[in-house]
């Protein structure tokens, strides 16, 4: 009886470790494409309006709208 409980705990620990390793590998792959990390807008006014709306809703604390590094005609909403 005691041996089967220890075996189940070992399997559960192995599954948890594998899940953690997979989530870390997925996070590094997703961070390679920066253009998908921030919402992008066609105009500065649209970016500021959206930032104000989200801040009033409590979805973000602060934000800034900066020109996108990959396309200067678009603006990215960086929030914190």
C-alpha cells in the first residue's frame, strides 16, 4: 500500500516538472516576436483613447503610446 502511494507521488511530480518545462519553453518562443506583445493602433489618437478607456476600466495602471519599431506609421500601447 505504501509503495503505491509513493509511486503515484513520483508520477505526479514528474508530470508537474514536465508541465513547467513546457511552459518555460513556450514563453521564450513567444517572446521572440515583439510585434505581438503590444496592441498596435493606426494613429496616436486611437492609441491614447484606448489607453484612457482601459485605464478607467481598471485594466491597466499606466501606459504610453510610442511609435512601433517595426513600422513608424503605427503606435504601440505599452502598459504597466
